[in-house]
C-alpha cells in the first residue's frame, strides 16, 4: 500500500511542474503585457512616454525572456513562498489568494458532500427498485443535472431566491457576521448562503453519479456472489450493502477523482455569477487585466489542488478495491 | 454453417424450415448499420430528440428567413418590453374577423427609478403576416431575399414575440441568429477534437510502449487541470482586435484542445483491447498490412462507439462556448450566440423584471438534453452486448 | 464405511417408509413469470434424501436441476416462484418444516440458510466477493447464526481451512479470492458452507468449472468430509462420471420433471426410462472407438414456450407409442426397490388426464 502511494506521488511531481509552466505560459499568450495596460491608463490620465513604459517593464521584469521570468517566479515560490506581486492591487499575491482559495475549497468541499449525500442513496434506491416512482424521480433529477449547466442553474436559483424569497446572493456572510469571529451562529449564516451555490455546483456531478451508481449496481445485483450471500442467510438489506453496493462504489470512487476538476471549474464560474469571494471573480479580473502573477498563481494552485484531489481519490480507490493494490 | 432445420444426426425437424426462413433470412442480410437502426428505433426518447435536433439545425440553416428582423434592429423606447401575444381574431364592432396581429405598448415612466412600465394597449393594432416582405438579407451570404416567415406588415412596428432586450432589440430574432452560431461551434469543435483524438489515441493504443506512455502522461496532465480556468486563460488571451470570425475559430480550437483528451482516451482504450482480439490476429496472419488491419478490421468494430461519444461531446462544447461568452471572454458582440445573449441576463434584478431574457438558456437546455438523449440512444443501439 | 455404498440396501418401498429421511421433495413446481410467457422450469420434481447419503440430480442444461436446488433454499431468482409442492425438512427432534411454504425473506428461512442447509456453487471466482477476505466470508455465517466472539470465530475458520486441506491456513485467512488458485477457491467455498455444520450440503455443479485433476481432488475431499461428518449431500451435475463416483441415489431430470430416480446401481445397470437409457448410450466408453460416430439423443431440447404435449420427452423417444405418449402425462410409477419412473411403458395409461391445456384438442380428435 505504501509503495503504491509513493508511486502515485512520484508521478504527480512532473505533472505539477508541467502545470506550473503551462499556467505561467497562459498569461504570456495575450499580446502585450501589463505594461500596456498601465500605458493605456496613463494615456487617459495625461500622457505616456516610452521611457515611462520602459521603466515599468524594468520594474516588473517584463522585458526578459519567458524562461527567465518563469524561473524567477518559480524559485520565488519554492524558496521564499513568494508568489509575486499583483499589479492590479499592488499587493503581494500571497495576501490575496489564500482566503480566496480557502473559500473555493469550502465551496468545492460542500458541493462534494452534496454530491455524495444526494447520489449514493438515490442511486442505490433507483437500482434496487427499478421502474418505481422513486426511480423515475431519480432519473428526472439526473436529466436536470445533465441538461442544465452550473451557471444556468445558478441563475435559475438566484432568480427563484430573489423573486419568491426576496433573498439576494453575494458573499458568504451577512453584513453582521463578516468580521465576527467564528461561532455556531456564524456557521449557520454561512450555510444559509452556501446552499444555493452548493447545489448549483454539485447538481451536474450528482446527476451523472446517480446514473453511474444505478448502472453499476444493476450490473452487480445480477452477479453470483449475491446469491451466495443470500444462501448464507443474510437479510436482503445487509447483503445489499455489504456486497453489491460495496462493489458498485468502486467505479463511483474512481469517478470522484475525475469529478474534482469539474467541481472546481463549476465553483469558479458559479462564483462569478453569484459574486462570491472565491477565486472565480478574481481570476477573471486578473486574466482580463493581464495581472500576470496573480492569474498564473491562481491557475497553478487550482490545478495543483485538482492533482492532489485525484491523488487522494486514487488512494481511496486502492483502499476500497484490493485488486488494485496487489497488481 | 449449421443447418438449423436438421438435427446433428441429420433428422429433419418438422416445421423448423418454414420458421427459419421467415425471421432469420432478414436478419442474416442486415448489415451492422441496419441492425443499429432497428435497435435505435425502439428508443422512443432518442427518436424524439433526433427530430427535435433536426428542427434546431433547420432553424440554424434558414436563419435569415425565419427571423423577423436582423440582429441590430432596435426600437430604443421599447427596451425591456415584455413579449407580445400573437392574436388571430379581431374583435371590432362589426364582429369577429380573422386578422393576424399584435397589440402595441403603452408605457409609463416611474418617477423614482426612471424605469418604464409597459402595458398592453389594445387600441394599437399592428398587422402581422406570414411570408411578409421585410428587411432584405443575403441567405448564407449570397442568396438575396427579403421574405420572412412571419413579421409585421409595417417594418417599423413593434413586434417582439419574445420581448425586447436592453436596447430594444427583438429577442426572438436574436435567438434565432444565435442558434446558428451556438449549434455550429459545437460541430466544428468536435471535428477538431475528433481528428486530434483519433490520431493521438490511435497511435497511443496501437503502438503502445513509450509512445503510449508519453501521450498518456500528457493526457493525464491536461485532464487534471480544471477546464474553466484553463479556458478562461486561453480565451482571455485572444486579442480584442481580431475579427469575429477569427475569434470564433480560435474559441473552437481552444475548446477542442481540451476536449480531445476524452475522445483520445476512448479511442486508445478501444485500440488497446482490440489489438489482442482474435479477429485482429487472424487478419494479420491472413497477410493484411497494418493499415488494412486498422481500417478494415479494427475501425468498423468501434466506429459506432465513436459516433456515440462524438454526439455526447457536442453538448459539452455548446455549454463551454455559452459559459465563456456568458462571462464575456468568449464570443463578443456584435456576434450573437446564446451565451452572448445570456450575458445580458447576468444581473438578477434585470432577470427578475424581464424573465424572458432567460429564453436563450432554455434553448441551451433543450439542445443539450436532446443531444444527450440522442447520444445515449446511439450508444445503446451500437452496443453489441445489450 | 458410509458414503460410497448405498445406505439403504434392504429397505422396502421407498415412497412409504421414511427411514431417516432428511428432505422430501413432493410435486415441486417452480415457474418463471416473464414478459414473454411462463417458463415452467421445474414442473413436478419428486425425490427423497436420506440422512448421510449423497443424492445426485442429473440432467442436461435447462432441465431444472439448479432451480430445484435453489427452490429448497428459497433463493430462486425473480421472476421465479414456487407455485406448488412441498419441501419437507425433517429435523432430528421430529419436527417437520415445509420449506416451500416459508416466505423467502422471513427470519425463519434465513435462519435455515447457511445453518441447517448450506450451498456451494459452480464458479468460486464469481461466487465469492472479490473485495472481502476469505476469512471475512467464512466467518460471516458463523457470526450470523451463532453468538460467538471474534476470536473463537477466527479459530473455527482456521480449523475449517485446515480441514479442507488449505496449507498455511492462518495466513490464507486474510487473503483475497483472486490470490488463490481454482482448486483452493473451491475448497474455501466448501469451508464456508461447512462453517455452521449444516445437515444438508447442496452442491450446484461445484466441479464443472475445474480441470479434471482438480475435479478429482475436490470430489475426494467431498467424499472424505461426508464420511467424517456424516453429511447429507445433494449433488447437482450433468456429468455421469461424477455421479458414478459419489452417488448413493440418482434422480434424473428432464424438462423440469424428475423422470427416474433410484439407487446408483439401478440407474447405471438397469435404467428404465428411455431418456436414462439414451444418456447411458451417449457416454463414450473406452474400447469402443471402432463404433464410429458417438451416439446422441436425437432431436433438440424444445423451446420453453413450445413444450410437447403429453410426455415431454416423446418427440425424442425411441419407445414412442403414438396416441399414448403424446396425450398422457405419465404419473410416477413405483417399480420397487426404491426405483421410480415417469413412463407410460410401465403403467399410468389409466390416468387419462391431459397433461396441459394444449392437450384439450388432442383429447377430442384422435
């Protein structure tokens, strides 16, 4: 087991290196640099001279070859934990990204919980009681999640919230709790703001997982080991959970790993729609403003999060399926 | 071949001959495609979806004719006007008479918010006709015409079947125009993914070894990066001064660069498992060249699976383009796609007072749902193990 | 030595005496109600199993032997159901339980499964869970039916593994099914079935999926265990060679009915039913290679929805009597010395009942 874990980490390292490079490269793609944005601003407020632009380029190191710039950035991260400077906000990136990332993790985490809590029981039920009313409800939820992308769902939820419950979305906390220390009341307030984005982000994932669990369980229920278990005298419920469900959960766990990037993506875009204090809106601004270090750091960290997530799910898979460990 | 009308020892089984010839004969001659079609026909949902999709693509084809107006025609005083109902009977003092028309608007301006409140005005009647003469257009860029399927007789009259947007433009017309862009971007993107996916997936699966390992690693890395931030990065990289057409192609390229991994994975998996199948070995032993083996033997056995995967990839593309345009980093005005239209509906307050602005969202949902059902139906029909 | 000899050599008429009978199956009918129609998988099975003996259920694929076995434990898959008949289990304290009347999901039935009657299956790889250790699966029925500590259950499991001949039992307990060879897996399954010391072991073709050498080993093991524990065994197979080796009594089934039952000697040396005789003839025998083609039973097994009227074997029967065999469904005729046959050659013409509703037209014409 330990060997398997180490092997996976070993493979993840080159992946992270490539990701960091790609993230950096991404922001280099648009023509021009941040210097041009500043220049445009300066244009409006009075005039701009070539020397001024040059000075900005010097100051931010924008006129050096890409590899040099990349190296400076990466070494800064690895040696000093310094992610660079945000041009737009004029502050070190580190002060901006961490709580944003934290909130993204929070939203993604809750969406993940939502997916599991919703899809496992519904998936099991609709496989065991095929063609029943519950099965049709489950299939309908499946279609909802399939057809309505996250951001549209977010819009619909916001619309319903606004029109019928007079609730506005924006941020995770009501004004009175924003700077207050953590408490149960604050947590409850958080949940009341979290439920809408959580559903919007998790719905698509929940829908596809319901279908996956249902399909896999239907397959497993017909297998011989179920008959053996019954012949031993187990009750239907116990044998259901111990055997076919356990086996049907294996592809479920496998799918979870692949679902993580989707959840993070979904969280990004839903946050933009709902103006939440997560990475999404900030990343958008950074990209549009060519705020190099901020954007690259965001993309890289989000991708690293996903890699870690897939790693965790691979390990989970090995725990749940002994066949993987021994081969 | 075993003679099903006789036993192993040669005795004739009574009645078997007749029964055999009736049903089996047709099955014996049915090609793979025919069998698929028969199975597909049974899947009612997929059939209905197929019809819906054909309708949608027909709309996309005949946009200029179907839309009452062009995309930039506006009546500014009627911004955010609610949808009008098409009325068929005219009630006058003389009685009722068939007359296609709509009622006009009467609006009052709220003093505090400066917003307009619209009310239907039955005294204003604007005639509407089918195959009416309207704004001239060039269908597909070269066929001239000026007939529209439906529209007001007076081209300046207010005619908003789905309401008006922020600038007083007809949402119905813009929705139809958006259909063309949104539905074709999916196709083009998928084609590109297909080429990339089959090429790389095929090489990877067929040759195996280090080539496979490298390509696998690349695919893994690409797949572990969350797509939306990646798209956002790439899309934001498109210079703002590029022409809309160029932007369109760039967007599809971006979408396919991420999308191909999924297809490549499927192709690779199939090649891998087929490589060791007996019929492939037999073909090789027969003396077929590598290319022959691949094209005549391996490809036909999974082509239906590929088609199903493709059909399921198109809705992903549509959603992706819609999402990017919705955020403002995909297609931009004056190009009209459903995503661009939805961008107007981003503000909840606006949406609450003018819910018809959500119609493009409904269009997306219907298109995506139909494509998914269709893809499911094709996949089920193509699966030889069901 | 019990086990390889017939254990009721001098008992008289089998059907009335119930000397130490453990299980009696009477007129069992198990039908499957599918969308396309009713499949009469078991349509009249009658036999008895004496304590300590081995009864073999023989027949071609589709004759209903597996379904019969499963019906005893009430684990017939949906849409199958027992619609008629009795399955009488005689407990040592004299009580008789009709298993056919018990609800499949009831606590009483569950208490019997695994404890009083246990079952082993054909393919151990797919019949055992791939993600649970074999120790877990062997101890499961122990914990289920007895109130024991984990320690004791574990020890019992290790003993069982040793008993069935698995070396390094302690380590093997924590192994997974895929880590064992084919023969080992079947031994593990046998260990699992014996864990609660059942009165009856039902073996559903346990050696069919094994190679010949392993088959011989497993059969030896089963015989040995039967001798040691005085086990009663219901062994299902289509292989007459296996029957010759281990059976005390044989029940031959065709299309859901038991067509002949008797001691293994009687069935092999003096088969009465034409089907049994045909089966006999079709066994390739050493030294007869000059005969040319192998004998087969002519015709094919009919489609479940198109069963012949009257005696279901008549289209393939060498002793077919026109007008008789295609009209009358043969009743059970007792031939003495424990042999029962369902064949009009030996009687039953008097009971002119049409076999099924399809026979109504024939009854008028002719």
